[in-house]
C-alpha cells in the first residue's frame, strides 16, 4: 500500500495509531487556511477528534519515494463549504515529513472560516 493510501485509510478511520506510524516525528503540516503550522501531535489530535474533516473521491495524482500529490473533495464539520483540496507531501524514511494543501471552494458564496 502506498504512503498516501495508508494515510487516507488511517484518516478515514480516525486511526491515530496508524497515523502515528505514517507521520514522521518531525512532520510539519501547513494547511491552506489560518496561516498556521501543525506538528505531528497537532495532526494526531485533529484526526482523533469528532470534528475531523471527511473526504471523498480521493485520488493519488503522483507518488514516488520522495513526494506525493493527492486530490480529494473535503467536507468540514464546522459547517464551512466543502472544498476541492490538493495536497503536496514530502516523504522521509517511508513517512510523511511535510504536507501542504491548497483548496478551491465549491460554492459561489464561499466564506473562509477562521480568518
């Protein structure tokens, strides 16, 4: 199973133990909103909570031993609009060391939550 497939499966199931094995200890996540940077522990806390986003139509656009690019439709628990999310990941030692997302809102009246 690819790193991205394993990540998507663990996220979907809220399996923080599996995610902990997929994320490098020095993992950094820069999401497309809020101007924040999340650490591995931040990601695990978010993934294990009841308000974690869900996704559908997950696609791996490219993946090798160094990087991966994925796309999905993400639905948020905080009532913000769903988004088409593109994720870029760097890998180190078979784990995700960094991740960054970009997104396109899926409604005409989209308002950025958290700004």
